[in-house]
């Protein structure tokens, strides 16, 4: 009775955490869009775009939107891999699930986890089903699951550097009129003060845009990396629980048949 209740509880406990990657991204993006709408409503975004004569803030915004699209595609891909891993686990955990590992059996659900299992079976067959060390195969699986997730760290660093570049350009614009400033010329003083104000606006707005964009990108890709790690951990548990023991039993059976013959 207890064994029948523990199984469903365990599966339902793991499913929400594995499926939450895309949901978390959508919640985070929805909150970000809501914040942007509020800032636009109060005119702060329009003020930033019009005050930044270097258009660095616009470049940061466009790059951030492109990165959000990339993060969405990667999150959806990881969510699909997680679903495929769950289906593989359900198939292998069935009473006759070990037969799926035979060449004549129906294939497992398509995905990187299935490819890893097929590589593991091929490697075990090539070495006569001796104990299989899947360390190298797991490294390959981790790299394939991670994919282009490193793009997020690159963009986050780039946004920060663009913000610093805007800061430097803004200070250059602000300090340029001081060299030829004549304190007796009130008209020149007034125009110099205007240029200094414009330079300060460029420095502050670009720095703000770069910092905010970098932080938001970091948060998105942190959630993506966490979801990727969960899928990889599930793949490790799946192979160590349902695949490797079956392959080792085959090796033991072959050795026993050879000894008896």
C-alpha cells in the first residue's frame, strides 16, 4: 500500500519544478513589461531616449530585447528536454521498460536524453557490457544541454560595458566646453552650462540603462541555467537508476553464459 502511494507522490513532486522554467520566464517577462509600461506612462523612457544624443541607451534596449528572445527560445528548448526526460523515465520505469534498451524495441521519446541513452547503450555493447563509465558522455550531455546559454553572460557584460562607454562619452561632452570657457561671456557660459547638462544626462541615462539591462539579463539566464541543471540531474538519476543496472546485468548474463558453455 505504501509503495503504491510513494510513487505518484514522488512524480508529482518533481513535475512542477521541471515544468516551471518557462512559467518563471513568462512571469518575470510580464513583470518587466508592466514596469516598462509604467515608466513609459510617466514619460521617463521618452525622456531618457530624447536626452541621450549618443543613442547608446537605444542600442542597449534593442540588444536587451534580442537577448530576451534568445532566452525564451533556450528556455522553451530546455522545457521540452525536461518533458522528454520525464517521458523517458516513465517508459523505463514500466515493468517491461528494460526491453526498450534493446535494438528491436520502440525508441524512447526524442531528445538529448534519449541520444545520451543510445550512446550509453552503444558504448556498453562495444565493450561487451562491462561496467560502463559514462563520465565523458555526461560531459557531452551537459555541454549539449547548456548550448548557447553562455550568450547571456556575454550580453550582460556587453550591456555593462556599453553603459560605462556612455558614461565616459557623457563626461567628455560635459567637460569639453570648460577648456575655452570665458567667465565674462554670459552667452558662452549659458551655452556651456547647457552642454554640461546634456553630457551629464548622457552619462547618467546610459549608465542606468546598462546596469538595469545587465541585471535583468543575469536574472533570466540564472533561471535558465537552474532549469538546465535540473534536466541534467534528472538525466544522471535516470541513467544510473534504469539504464546502467540493466546494461550491467546483461554483461553478467553474458559472462554466465560463456562460463557455462
